[in-house]
């Protein structure tokens, strides 16, 4: 069985960024979304990794410490919707949807 963790996929592809779909941080965001309700400890680890990675668009960490703390506090309080909204906001800052993606075939506008 192969290791399909985000770190393993990033290692295999050598952190090459042919496009933003090959981005290790996007893999981490996907995993965090999937684990929000089932594994808060793993979400905390993922957020820790995202605080160490840099977002060149905002000149800040991908997830800043204040947002990380707010997401974890929301999870601890059982406010999954709040945690999800905070995580999505950081995702949007890191990987904004451009017009080409918005107009892609198969989308309502495309």
C-alpha cells in the first residue's frame, strides 16, 4: 500500500509547481476540510504546518497564528461551521479562483 499523505505526494513530485493543483498546501487544506468533524488533533497538526508555510500573495503565513487559534477554539466549542468558514477564508486568500477557473467548461457560467 502506498502512502497517500500530503507530505508523501509532495515528496514524490519534488515540490514542483507545474500549476497550483500540485501545491502541497492545497493538499493540506483538503485534508483539514475532510477531518474537521472527525479528527481535531490532525487538524491542529495541519494548521501547524500551514502556519510555517508562506503565502506570497498576502506576505504572511498561509494560516496566521490568530486564525489557527480561532479555528481550534471553534472546534473545541463544537462550532464546526465557524471553523469551516475561517479555514475557507484562509484558503481563498491563498488560492483565489481566477476568471479562467470560474469560466471553465462544466461550470454554470462556462
